[in-house]
């Protein structure tokens, strides 16, 4: 275990009436006045809660689907909207909301594709599928935060805020450059909903980069971490790595990435031109760090979370605990292991398996959602 200047304590917990698995939990980062709100998804319900100052949890709103057999897997916060979208041919496994343009939302689906939606104009803008797309379920997606001053729509030089990453059951990670579609995305903002004509969504067939050797099983969670990526599979590790086109040493005022050897895998066997279709050539990556987990091996859909600034990473375990990692400076061993008090010695640990964690905007509160329909709140306490 690493060293940390913070203690964590359990301050509250509750169990939802359906007592079925909670697959998703997310804090509100969109509205500064309501960052004490978080939402959960499980069964056919999405429920909004408030973290009260005394450490307790208050239910404030319940969304119940008309179909009791519906299952909600994921939730994210965005702009005010009361509508639904149709387009995917199967379950939606993840939702990624643009960090500065929350009306732009990407969905990742069991139908092997991703879709980009404009919530303002209620249009589907782009569909990511084809020869260069995923070969199985897309499990996760995330937007990159920031903008490059030398980015160009004309040349296709990537804007950081138009970079998307996805991971799936095909063991692949794909980075998508949306810069060539920047004007097309802007055009969707002004689409007339009353025109009677659907917005002419375009197909994005090939990613900017494709990686297969980062993980050798399902990629069920991936997040941007500055210029690096943090991704997880089912092997009791979380890998922090740099894609092809990033510098081999990156520093800022908080941390330094000590970049190691190339990540082992098929990407090391460079393919000759013509051996693979565009978008399927395997990229090279450089390892930054490997976070050591416990209690996650061979179980998928156990997702980590980061606070808004990327200081804290929280990962749940199959026995109901939450492992906390400091990311500045990056520490490979967890600095705290949080265990719910109700997980007694005789309790069946698998019922408390943590499917998802959420870290508050300021990194001072962690919420975990469990297989038995319960959720647990932990708060940071500075050591005296």
C-alpha cells in the first residue's frame, strides 16, 4: 500500500428497493451549483441522490421506465432534456458526454458501433462502424479534454477536444479523430427539427489509431488522463499508457510520467504495408505505469472512476471494497482500501461486488454501487 495524507471513512449507505445489481453511478460535473448530486442506474430505474453535509444520502428524484423488464446499465449527466433517441440495434453499454460541450454525447453499444448525438437538435451526427470499427460489443468510450492551438480542420490535425477513445469485447482500443467533421458537427446545431427531414448522419469507418496488445481480454473501462490513457480489462491491473503520437516524456507542475518500454503485444510486430486494411494496423504504445489491483480478476463490468482533475482513481473489488489511488504523483499501489462496514465475515462477498464507482468533482467523496442493489458513501478526512 502507498502513502497518503488522507483518511477515508464510510459516512452512509442504503439499498434500493429492487435489490438488483446497480451497474452505473455518476456525479454531476455539469452544474457547479449541484455537484453534490449523483445518480445510479439499475433494474428499470434511474435515481438521483444528494450528498448531505452530515454524510448521509438523500433521494431526490426517481425515473421509472414504463417497461418493468427494461434494464438501465449506465448514467451520465448532461444538459436538461426530456426525450429519447433511437438508432442502436442493441443495448447501450456506455455514454460519454463531451466535457465542455455537454450537448454532444457518444453512446457505445452491443451492436458493435458508437454513435454521436446532438442533444440540442436531437440528431444523430456520426456513426462509428465499418471495416476499421469494433468487431464485437463496444463497452466504453471517453472524450479527451483540451484543444491544440495548431489543430486544423482542413488538414485533419487533431483537436484534443475532438478526440474520442473506445474499448470493447474485441480486446481493442481505438482512438477516433473527429476533426475532419468539425464543421459538420457545428452544422448539426442548427438543424431544423420541424423540417420533416432527418439529419444526414455520416459514417466514420476508420480510427486514427488501433491497439490490440494493450489488453488480452475485454476492455471494459478506459479514460483519458491528460495525454495518456488509463484502461482496464479483467487481469487485476489498470494500465496507464501513451498512444503513438505523444512525446515519450511528459511533465507538468504536478507529476512526471516516467515512460518505460513498449507495451508487449501484437503491435510490436510491425505489419508491412498492405497486410491489414486501413484502421486495423496496430499502433505502438508506451507504458507509463501499471496500477496493481486485487479482487477484479476474471470479472468484467467493474469500472473505475476519476475525479474531474484526475487526482483520485477509485476501483471496486468483487468483495465490496474500493481501492483508492493517487494519480499526482502517480502511485502504482493503492493508498487506501475502503471496505463497507456491513461486509461482515459471514457475508457473501459476491453480493457486494462493486460494479462502478464515482468520485465527486473535488475528489473528496467516493460512492460505490453494488451487486445487491446497495450503494456506499465514503468521505475524505484530512489526517491531523
